[in-house]
C-alpha cells in the first residue's frame, strides 16, 4: 500500500542516531520528518549503554580512539573523522543536549547524564522529537530503499507500506547486539544502492580462553597492558583493568583492541590469536628486576623455605602467579633456598649480579605473558560493529552519499568504531547532527 504523503525526510531507525538526526533536521528547517522503526520501542540499545548509565561522550576526546584498524589500511579515514568532528564536536554536542534540557556529569573524563540513567537521555530525545512534531512509526521494518523513477526522490518500502520522501537518512545501526533491533539490515540496502561495505566484524568485545585457563583464572581482575602484533607487524596496545570471566578475558583494554585482533584473525583466516599481557605496565624492567632481587634477599633471610610462588603473592593473585611462573618454566613450588642455592652471599646486589638470567626470565614472565585466544564473543554480545559503509563514498561534512543524492548515513552503520568511553555515542551524535542539518539545507535549497 502506498502512503500518499510526500515526506521531506524519512529516517530509518529510532536509535540514538535516528532520533538525533531527525531532531537536527527539524531544528534546521525540515518540515515533514518521519522515523520508521522496526521494533516496538525507540532507543533499545541506548538504554543498555554504560551499564544503563549512558556514557554519552568523553571529556578528553581524542581522534586516535577511532578506527584503529582503518588507520593502518586507509590513512585518509583520519582526515574524514577530523572533518566530521571538527564540524560537530563534543562541546557542540553537550550544548545541543543542554538546549534540550539534559544535565551532564563527568567521571574520570567520561560524560554521563547527571541522573546516571540512560533512560534520561532517551526521554529527552523522545520529548524533543515529539515537541518538534516528528512522527515515529513503530513495527515498521524497512525492507528496501529505491529511487523513484525519473526523480531524485526515494521510495522506502516496509512490510506494510511504501513511503515517498525527498531525502533518506539510514540510521539502522550495525550488527552488534541484534536483540535491540540492529541486525545489519542497512548494509544490504546501502549495497543495493551501490555502496561498498567494509566487512562488519565484532568490536569492543571479549575473547574465549582455553577451559583449563578459564577454570584457573575466572573471577580475577588485574591492571595490565594488553598488546597484539598483527600480521603486518603493527602493534596495538591498551592499558587498564583486565577481567578473567567465565568464558575467557574481557575488560576495557581487551575490548579496546578487540576490533584489531578480530579483523586480523578474520583477514588471515585464523581461529586463534596470541596477545601479550604486561602485569606491571608502569614499571621498567630494571626496576622490577631490582624489586624482585630485594624481595628475594629479604625473604631468604626471614623465610628461606618459602616457595618461589609465595615471593610473588604480593604482586598479584596467587592463581595468576602460578601461571605466570609456569609460563617461563619456573616451578612455583620450588623452595626459595633451593632456587638461590648457587651462592653463599645472598644480598640484593649479589642476587642481581649472579642470578641475572633468572631475574630476566622472571621479569619476562610478568612483563610479557603470552595468552592464547581461542575465539571471540560474537555480534550477540559485542558492543559495537567495526566495518560498515565505506567512508570513501560519504561526504564528511554532510554524511551524504557520494553515489546517491539525498541519501545520508548516521551512526554505527558507517565504517567508524571507537574505544570504550563514550566514543561510539559521540560518533552517533556527530554523524547524525551533520546528516540531519545537511538534509534540511538541501530541502531548503530545492524548494
Ligand atoms: C551493551 C552496550 C553498551 C554500550 N555502551 C556504550 C557507552 O556507554 N558509550 C558509547 O559511546 N557507546 C556504547 N555502546 C555503543 C552504542 O550504543 C552504539 O554505538 C549506538 O547506540 C549506535 O546507535 P545507532 O542509532 O547508530 O544504532 P542503534 O542504536 O543500533 O539503532 C538502530 C535502530 O534502527 C532500527 N532498525 C534496524 N533495522 C531496521 C529496519 N530495517 N527498519 C527500521 N528500523 C530498523 C533498530 O531497531 C534500532 O532501533 C554500547 C553498546 C552496547 C551493545
């Protein structure tokens, strides 16, 4: 059935990007704006963000927190992001939210609504959309987007209706967390309209470890620097709290480089990968070596029969200590007096001098611990999609397709993914604002 109305703008998806872009378009003068949403609710993913608190941006915003993998392969992507964020940066975003009545608070650089509830952000967006007269049609699953013959207008086809519109913003999300409605449909429509899709892969996710390791380490949290060297010898790293859990390993540093690891595994058809953990990221090797020698000298005097592993109980969790020592073939159950049996003199200086090989290996065990990853948490639970609509085919100031006049993209559907800390929502706000404004300007000029 054809809806006879001619819309100025149809936005596909009522997530963070869809709502924000429709509001931006209205604020900039678009008149008839319709949002088509597949599910029966708006902003389902937005509600989950930041553990229900919505980390909506970052005070220490930094471009290098985006598209780690893309920066290796497509250096020009940085220029794209630079242009887009220059046009609508986090300060402008906060001012925009402030105008809608949202108060924000800061915690370690992360920006949240003052209520610390994502529901507040959704309510503000829905209230604004309603007062601007934006119509949201729920349970409207867009099945196709076509050009209307002999015109630059679009036909947007759902399971029930065909809608006509001068402009379309595709804000249907990526493939992550499909139970919130975003199952990657938009890639298919964009592809049919001629766009290139960079293979969507999970990002901001955890990895699966071998059962034996999970059994030993589940529940342990620890500061660490996590590094990964890809097949092109580029090293990615991130430092923070890692968490061993019931399937493997997660935590912010693991999630932040997960997109790079997964893309490298995928491109090289590898089922497994090895990352490296440094459990003393803020220590240099020499200082650690001296500290171990000092502890040995002290322990050998007070507790000569203590086990080698006991020496390190003050360093990290005992189960981790055992594994770390075994990784470099030390016997954790060896007595310290047997370990240091080669010399009479057991001062710190003597240990440093005569056990330098062992100290080097011990440091190595703590600073360069290889961890085998045997898989990753997939789209069902990952927080964002890496890949998506290729940036080469989009104008960065307007988010308009270079291939289809009047077609715009916003949010996760585009080949942009950021680190934990509000970067992905910031991308949603920036790209949506630009798309909405540009569509409104185009409409004004064509009238
Ligand atoms: C658990 C979790 C926690 C997160 N926490 C944070 C955080 O704290 N900070 C941060 O910056 N980012 C966070 N993210 C990422 C962030 O939520 C997303 O990047 C952002 O919500 C993407 O917004 P979007 O509008 O582009 O896509 P989505 O929010 O996925 O919205 C897409 C919408 O389009 C609809 N849709 C899909 N297909 C169709 C169709 N064919 N027809 C009609 N409608 C359709 C969907 O139903 C959905 O409503 C988190 C993600 C997850 C999963």
